[in-house]
C-alpha cells in the first residue's frame, strides 16, 4: 500500500488527493506499523447489481442486489444499506436491511434497528433488542464431527428370499 509521511499532511486534516465530500465510494486505509488493514466504503447513493467480491473489509451504505462474497473479511451493512443478496463473509454486522440468506464463517451480528429477512448460517449469531429478524438460524459449527451413530454405517438386513411357487 501507499505510505504517507505524517508530517506532510495539510493543516486542514484532509490529505492531498483524498476524496471530496461528494464522493460515494472511497477506500480508507489505516496505517498501523504492526498491521495494515483496509476498509472499502460504498456510499448511500451507490447502487450495485450483480456479483460483488473482494479481499478487503467492506462497509455498504448503498444498495446491492445479487451476490456478495467476502469469505475472509468483514461485511458491515450501514444504517442506510439496503441489500437484496446472498451474502458470504467471515463476519457480518447488520445496521441496515438485508433481504437474503447470510452465511458467515465466524459471526452474524444484527444491531439495533438492523433487519434481516432470510436464513442465517453461522457458528455465532447475535440479535440486539430492537432488531428485526425473520428466517431460520443454523449455528452448527463448520468443523463439527458427525454424531457417533451417524458416523458408523448401519447394518443393512438382508431380505429373505421370496417364496417360490411350485406348479402342480
């Protein structure tokens, strides 16, 4: 990623080349000497139809219809976010509306005023007071072993031979 010299920043607090206040999609990069982490923001006036994939954390305040795949990253649906999609992510935080199924490898968190209308598959699910949820929840752990009864093949009885008719 780009490295900036902190001493070169303008006094206004906005770095040179930073998006203007009218920008609807931007990338925010936190510079931490021990860890670099980037988050992409999709503004509330942005509408995306189709497949959305990425390898960064993503915050959506706009509208998305289709499929969202961020399997190794965090997806945050902002308060203005309106999602009509199948969602696959490491972790999902819902502050806006999601219509569609959510599959998360770590956690789904529906916050106050958040709304999910669809099924959730995740080992951990949190639904805040004041949140809306309609659907089913499957919290089976991904690596969970099958029960011993199901893992052992059952003995199948051999059917008795059918009686034969002897003609007279």
